[in-house]
C-alpha cells in the first residue's frame, strides 16, 4: 500500500526544475554554452505544465470519488428480533 498519494504535477515540476539545474551546471562546467535567458521559458513552461497536470489529476480524482459516494450504502433490511430485558 502506498504511504502517500501520488501527485504527478509535482513530478513534472521537479523534472523541469532538475532539467534547469542540469542546464546551468553544464554551462558552469563549460560542457556547453547556455544563454542566461534560456532557462526562464523552461522553468515557466514546466511550472505551467505541472499546474495543468495537477488540475487534471484533481478533476479525475474528484470525478472518481463522486461516483463512489453517489451509490447509497446497502442497508440490512432483515427484521431484528425484539430485545427482551
């Protein structure tokens, strides 16, 4: 059983922020030359994509949960014997 709920929006955000860090690390290590403004669209785009994924995940989970709660619980309809004291 999972210890916590899976949140794909956070996974997407973490991926793009890690990618931005790797881009800057490669530039700092002289592996390639990255313009200073190149990472801004990467981070902003990744955060926007993470927001969309988070909204979709929330909508899907709310829809699934509402389907579960709309069904009435089964009630035992068998008559119970009277309680005698």
